[in-house]
C-alpha cells in the first residue's frame, strides 16, 4: 500500500512541490508559495485520489491528512510539521479519511 501511495502522490502534485516519506505510514508534502486554503484543497484532491484508487481488491484505502503552513514566528520548519502532525491526529480522532487544516 505504501509503495502504491508513494507512486500516486507525485501525480497529484505540481512540478514545484516535493513529497517524501516522513516515517512509518506518514508522508510530507512541501508546497512552496501555497496558502493554507490552497494546501487544504490540494490535500483533499490527494485524499480523494487515493480513496478512488483500487490499491487492494475489495478494500478502500483512505488517508487522514493534517495541513499547516510556515508562519513568520516559526523558529524552524519543524514548527509547521508539528502543527501538521497535530492536525493529522485530529483527523484520525474525528473518524479518519479527512483533511484537517
């Protein structure tokens, strides 16, 4: 499943975007010059694309996605990643297969 998701993710992104596996079952996408709303829209596109793919026969593979943007008061890029991770766990708590920003 992870290999197939890793193949699909870049097809949903723009040429300027970058995606990588962060660890375990988590991926991170860096979206330069993208607003929070724009990132949330793209995340929903990714979530929907994965849900519609037949990765495992007779099973729906879903994604929970946390979205964040770099803010002026961030001390480093990890601040934005921590916020996205927090939003990811909120998405999971709210029933999974959703985007939280």
